[in-house]
C-alpha cells in the first residue's frame, strides 16, 4: 500500500484509515496526493488492484483568474495562505491538522491547480482492471465536490459524504448530556 499526501501535509493517511485498503496492490492519495497516486498507477507496470482518491484536487472547472489569484496569495504570504488552507481543509470540523503540516512550494500549488484529470486515462486504468474509488465531502471548501462527483462517476465508484468537507469529516456535535 502506498499513500500520497495532500498539499502542505504529510502523514495524514491515518485520518482515512476507516476507508483505506491496506494491501500491497492498493495505492491511495488525498487531494494533491490523489493526483500523485493516479499518475503513479497510470505509469506503473506493477499490479495495482485498487486506486483510492480521497477528495482529489479538482480545479479544472475553475477559471484561470482563480488559479492565478491563489498563486498570488500564496507567494505574498505562504504561512498565512497555508494556515487558511488547512482550516478550509478541515471545514466543517475543527480538526487540528497542525501535526500533519508540511511546508509546501508555489510549484506544487501551481501543479495541483492546473492539473487536468483525463476521462480517457481513467478509462484506460479501468480497462487494465484497476478498481477506482473516489471519496468526496458534500460541503468541501477546497474543490467543487459536485462537479468532481459528476466527472468521476462514469469511471469510479464515488462515495459522497453528506455534511462533510475536504477532510471527509463533519462538524463535531457536542452531546447535551
């Protein structure tokens, strides 16, 4: 099993352990890591049975101006950008991602913002026998989860978590007891 981490993160795979298949023939990734996992499977000659994509970075429906603005904000103040980004990743939960924080680079952000998912390449993986699973949160503040869901549905089994965000966690409700 190989887990690929998201933008500004490292070691967050354990946050998805309830869904991850722990086999030597499974590759998975979260957000930016989903891109890395997909590319690894696409370019591998090794046996891969399952590709799991957790909240894949999906920005191909965003305008070029949006992507340029994100890069401009990041370059102006990387620490503030990453802090706000991690809060949006956790939304609607208040989950603390600081233990998984890893400084990133403008190049990584530019790569994920401009990545184009290909239906043709996804179909190629399916034709090779790779089972593709996509996990999305309905109230994701990072990506357009609905557009992402619609894009991946012809190629993958899509799990759509109600009232959950990019991290696939919902708002923690306190007990009244």
